[in-house]
């Protein structure tokens, strides 16, 4: 059974990793996909993903767009509505990390993380709520992190941005619940992606694993499954929640 037949989903930052896995999972369940990538270096991967998505029998289009820039998001969402007709699901997945101890962190590093991780969620949500409110339905899913729940040394900017997403998510859920628009967050734990390759290298990997009750790192496909649940009517009575997909790390 396809859970998202005929729906239209936006996924930001989807050229690789968790974003690509989410786009593929939603498409497998019948959703048309509009997704973003930011850099020229990701264009080839984005085009390959677009082709792969279309091979699943859905409409799909890659857009080069900066989720951290308000005007870019406005243009992007307007283009999606023209191309696809509406927006049913918005997955705010775009994110970066510029890890450093606070003592060594520059103001520029802090601002860049805030713009891409937190401001992007405002930028995109601000745009997609109009078609969702008009349709009186929609699901917004914001990618937070277990680091935003419990903090982590050397990641103060990343943790602050991801914690901000949680507060934003709960507030939007309260504002839009009466319009049948849901807003939830996912807090992944340590997931195997290009961005977290360091987790498996050296002695640190053993220390990370000791903290995870399930005894392993997560996979991008498992975050995609969580996203599918929150995108579909299976979660129709869930809003304003933070679903931690972290192997029990938050216990």
C-alpha cells in the first residue's frame, strides 16, 4: 500500500545522505518530489536523484536553492506550486555543522550554522503554510537532532540551532493545528552519512557505540521511515512532537 499516493512533497538538502533517502522513501509511496540542493558540486548528484525518482513513477524536479535565504525560498516554493499544483508535505532537512569549541568558534561560523540550520526552517515554513492552510491539510517535518535535545561538547552552534528547531516546531503546531496543518520534528541520533563518517573512525567510534542502547549507528533509511510515518495519515493525530530516532541515546 502506498501511503502518499498523489501527494506533493518538498525535501530540502536532498542531493545526498538523509535527504536523498527521504526523497526516495516518499517517492516509493507515491509522492511527487520537489527537492533542493545548494552547491554546483552537488548538481550531478541532484540530477541523478531526479532521474531515479522519476523511475519510481512520480514527478520529480531538482531545484538549486539556498534554504538559508528567504527570497530563494519564496521563489522556490512559488515555482513548486506552479509546477506541482500544491504542497502537502515539507521536510526541512537542509543542514550543516561547523563544529568547534566555543573558545575557538568565530562569529561567522556561528552565523552560518544558524542561517542554514535554523533560519532555513523559518524561511521554508513561512512559504509552505499558505498552500497548506488553503487546502486545510499538510505536514511539516523539521529535522532536529539528538544534539539539540541533550547538547554535545564542541557543537554549541549546531546544538543551539537544532534546539531552536524544536521550539519553533511546537509553536507552529499550536498556531496551525486548527487548520489541520501538523508540524513535528525528528531528532536523529548518530546516523551513518558522509557528514558523520568520523563516527566510525578510530577509538572514538567505540565510545559513541557504548552510549547507544541498541549498540549500533543508525541508517539514513531509518530516518526516512520515520519521515514517512510523520508525512502520512498514519500520524494524523500527532503534532508538536519530537520523535527521537536515536537508538535509545536520549534515555
